[in-house]
C-alpha cells in the first residue's frame, strides 16, 4: 500500500499495519507519507515535487507492486482532482493493477457540528454528513471514475467513526469510560479541531479494512 494524507488520515494509515496483521494479511506492507492540513493533500504533494515527502512517494511508485494507493479528498476548488489525476497517471506506469481509495474525514470542530449543519440547512451532523460524503463522491470519487474508467476507485468513510462514537458517548452507550475531549487513550477527540482519540482510530481503521 501507498498511503498519503494529513493528520486526519495518518492515525488510520499507521494503525492499519497492526489491524492487517491481526486480520491475517502476513504479506502486508505499506509506505505512509503524511503532512499536516492542506500540505497533506494529493495536489500539495505533487506540486511540492522537490520535497523529501514527494520523492518518497515517487520512489514507492517507481518500485512497483503497489496494490492500493489511498489519498485524502482535499484539492483545489477550481480543479478538485488535479493532484489525484497527476499521481494516478504517474502510478499507473509501474503499477497497472493499482486500486485507489479516498479516505473521507469528518467535519472539523465537533463542538460546532450541529450549528455548522444548520448553517447549511440541515438539522444536525447526522443529517449533514451524508451530504458531505455525497459531495466528495460527486466531485472526487465519481470524477476519478470518469477519468479512469478501468480503475477501481472507492471511498473510505472514516468520518462516521467519529460521528457515531461521539453520539454514543453523549448517550452513555459506551462500555468504557470515555470522555468527549481529552487524552488520546480515553477520549473521542484530543483537541477542539476533532483529531482522533484511540477509540476513534481503532474504529476508523476497521472501516478502512472493511472498505478494502
């Protein structure tokens, strides 16, 4: 696997190595390259062609044998899939059987999820997030399918892990003693931006595995 993304992508990518081994994939191996925020978008890695991160991605691609290439949905609003297209075209030269996964994160700032949803005309985050996923499918996943009709392009909706676990925590449905915000081992979120606590990482990684 070649997995490139940002801080909402990295924990799942890293934990996937552990989960894959537990699931019996003895030959699993991955190259993981991440940077924070927009710098972890496919477009940013492609445009920053002289950086060590970009060179690491290209080296993994040049070596061949990649079965799954996963990225985030982030991109330039004027051409949302430009970075994805560039990397896929580059990857196909030495990896003709590659498959593409697009990991879909939750909405930022969970304390404001419902107010954000309402600003877009939805009742709450559970009503709003399917529309967000649909937007990413239309603008990224489906667009890539049109560009590469022979390629398997699929989504990995990791955002549901955070959304559903946060709801379960608020309704006191979790068996463990888990806070909404706090330390990584015992919380849903580790900061106001919504970075993942361990329970979200574990659940989101299982979503990755199921999607694959």
